[in-house]
């Protein structure tokens, strides 16, 4: 098994799934080696979460591998909601 | 197209998940989707099991018009001079800007297999020294001389010089204090793996500087559609976990 001693890997590995209603989803990281957590939900819900990252100063977003071109269009819609807030 | 107030990067598919014969085609396909959507660039990450990130980046540059490869750079893989040479070669051959994702860590087994047992925080010290050499070479103002702890160069000059508008974007990945300090020291964008946003409303430790996150998104018009798609792609049962197409 591949093991990392990085702080982020340890932090994410020890993180439990958040409460119902949260878009924050750890299953891809825990089971599929995606190397990053996921946000899942409607454009409004994911946009609201992205807005919090924007307000904390994040301006650069590195997404995971898109499975189809529509993924990026849907993502754009969520960012539009985030930037409108 | 993504709003110009933010910079969005996608990620290149890893070579381990594809039929080798189909992989190059898949890379170019994802790169073109990303460019069409308005992404600034695409992350090409690396570990010991994957194809070389610089050569995969060449497929991306040749298959697109503006998309910038964000190449993962780990000091154990190559000398800083070679990184600078790669960047200026891309600039010269393609007129394309490269972004560098400077990585101090990685899989422990990968690093040990390369004889690298440098402790965590010292790997960030090494990353700062390494990246400083790359920056000085690319700035081209004068030959670079450094008797560092990890690298020594003597009146080293990079040729051809890089046009100023193609100077690489610089990211440092790391969520530890050592990682954030390295990013600040290098005036790089600090890339973290996000915690739930309610825990991330303040810059970490009050640290300033440009920040970014690496995160996957599955979003649709409705909650139900999004969660159905998410669970179809990443089933939580054991059968799904073992599926070869999981990446």
C-alpha cells in the first residue's frame, strides 16, 4: 500500500464523513485514491461552500480529472453561484 | 468559461488507469475539454508508478492552443537546472507558459526507493533552495552561483532566456506549517487540501499570500442528481472499491 507522511494526507485520512447535508465527501479519497476530497451537491449548495473558500482568500482551484466535458460546465455553474455571493 | 477572478485547473488522467494504447488520446481529450471550459491549465502529477509528467505535458501542449501544463516537480526526480531548461524549452518551442507545482513529499516508499530519507520539514527547506535556483536561472539576470546545503551551482546560466510573459507560475503544495512557510518564502501560491469550509474561513495561521485548494466537484442542478452521479462514480460498496475503472 502506498503511504505518505505528508500532513495533509494524515489530516484527510483521519477525517470522518461530515454531517448530513454537508457537500464535503471523503469517499473518493478514502476508497479510490483520488488524493483530494470532493464537494457534491446542487450548484447552489456547492457554490455556497466554494464561496466560503473564496472569502478565505482562495483564488486558485485545482479540480480532479473530469470524466466528461459536462463536468466542467456544471462546475462553472457552481462557481458562478459562489462568485455572486 | 470560468470567471477571470479565479484560476481553475483540471487534472490530467493518471497513466495507471488507462490502456497504454489509449492513454495519449485520453490525455489530449481531457486537455481539450479543459481548454474549452476556460481552465487556465491542467495538473500533471507524478509518482514512481506514472509516466513522466514532462513528456505527458508535451502531449497536452501539442493538443491544445492555450492550456498551460501545471507540472508536478519533486526535487528527487531531477536537478533544478533541468527543470529550468524544460520550462525555457517549452517557451522556445511552443511559446507556452508552464506552471510548476512544487512538491516536497510524496509516497514514502517512492522516496525511499530513490534513497531519499530526508525528514518532512527538511524536505521543505530543500524545496525552497531547489526552487530558488530554478527562479534565479529563469530570471536570467546573471549567472547563478550557490553553495547550498542540497545543491551547488557555479556561474550557471540558462540558455535560451525566457520571455518575461512566459515566466512560470509557481505553486507549492503542502498543508503543514513548513509547507506554508515555503510558499511564503518563494512568493508562490500555497495549495492545500481543503477541510470543510466552515473550518477554513480564515487564512491558515493568519498567513498571507496567494492561496488555492485541490478539490473534486460533482455538481448538478439538483442535490439528488448530484449525489446519484457521485455514488454511481464512486460506489461505497466493496465491489465498487475494487473496480479497475475507479480512477
